[in-house]
C-alpha cells in the first residue's frame, strides 16, 4: 500500500483544510509514492519515535503534533526538531502530522477525551461557520436518479448521521441550441422546454472538485447548468472543543478523582470548587484557554483542558470550575484514536502504537 492511500484515508476523516492557519499538518517528510511497510502512531514525532519506527520496520509515523511547526531555516542538527528531521530523511521515514484538523472534528482529540469519561450527547463546543457549500443542479426528471447517485457517491449530501440528503423540486427549464451544439433533447434553433428537477445538496469544500466532476460525468446535458454557493451555516460537526453530559451528576471531588484515574494524572490544577454537582462537562485537548468563555456560556459545570496560565484561571469567576490536567495527559488518547481508526480501516496491515513516552513535562512532588 502506498503512503498516499493512508494519507487519503486520514484526510477523509479530518481534512487538512480544517487546520488552523498557524498550523502545519500534512506530510512533513517522505513521499506519498513510497510503499508503506508499517505505521506507528504517536502524539509527538521525536527523534526517539523515529528510532522506534526504524527498529520496528515502520516507515510511516502518524503523529498529532507537527515536528516542523514554525518553519526551518537551517537543518544542521542543532536542536531536537532538526535532529528528528535529519534522522527521518536519512532513513526514509515519512512523518505525517494530523494536528488542529483532528482537533476540529467531533470524532477527534476532544471527542475521544469525552468518550473516555463516558460523556453523552457529545457536541462541538465552538462549531465553525463557513465550512459547508451547496450545489444546485438542474436535471431532466428521468435522469435525476443517476445524477443524484453520482454526487452522493462523490460525498455530497452528508448531514450528521444522515447520508444521501437532497432536496428536489420540479420545474421547467428552457434552452435553444445554437449552431454547432449537440443537444440531448430539442432541435437546433428552437426554444425547447424540458421538465427538470432542481437538486440541492450540501458538501464540504474540499470535495467540490470531485462532486462537480461526478455531476458533469453523469449529467445528460452538453452544458450543465449548476450553482455552487458558500454557506455561512454553523457546521455542528466541525470546530474546537466538545461538551457533553455525565450519565449521572457527580460531586466535584468525585468527578475530579474520576478524571485523575481515567487520565492517569499525578496532579490537577483547578479553580475553586463551588460545592455544586457536576453534570455538564466541556473539554478541549491541549491548550484550551481560548474556549473558557464558550464553555461557560454553554453551561458547563467543569471545563477540562490544559496549558492554562495563572491569570486565565481567574476567568472562571466562581461560575464554574476550570481544571488543567496537562497538555500531554489531555491528548494522550489521541495515539489510541489514530491507532484504532487505522487498524479498523487496514486490518491486515502493521499499525502500531508508539511505546515512547514523549511528555517533556515531569512532576517533582
Ligand atoms: Zn497538543
């Protein structure tokens, strides 16, 4: 199997176009045309992980954090980033990073955290706008089914847990074929009226080319009339953080000790406990201070995240509890997530989890 096939699969789950503009997700080293011998999944692609990939004969590392993040101006091995990149390139190891694009899908980093705590009714905390488009096309009624099949097959018409969503309305189209045309129906030089169906479907922008090509290939008309428009709708499946509810309310201390067990924490930094039961929980893997006000306005009793600074803890305002569980700790199950989805898709392929503990933070207590 080629590395590009594995990359395409990962992109179908969390497309690189969903990454934040400061990010650098994608294939960082290596070549999509290479044959893949094995995949190793990790939170970080450090030099030790490259070493591990070599020893386990895997030539693809799928990591959450991009080892090349802020750009490289020199590659002479003076720091851990350069060392890792040199080691990977010298040994033909491909590194693929799936970072904020995996943060920005409901089935990604924070969604996995929520599942670990058995949260129910999991929703994106800050759903994004402008991540959907709409296609309208006009098809002779008896050819509508074949065009619908083609655009559904190319990925149009997914809404939540529903596929093949479309709206269809009957109408009448007119056209007059000019000299040189080869019309599907009608005569050259005469206005023709045709019973047509207007088909409407939504789709994510990265599928536009594929869907329009499928529509044109399946459409009987020589000149296909269609409109593609940007939607400003909120997309409930795309965005950062998640919020969900515990099956039963818990006492704050009981809840925090559950978090401590599940995430195998040595310490939780948190704001004052308020003596109120916890049921609604917001979560964001990694640095999540930017979502504090969203978590609060969404009615969370507790917001679990990482990398909170001193002054940012004051933003809890005694209205809810902010709990900082550590960056690595919050995202540690991302390795399992990547491993599980790749294993499920490619069951007969070597997909491994890195055994290297890459957390650079230690606790002395
Ligand atoms: Zn992170």
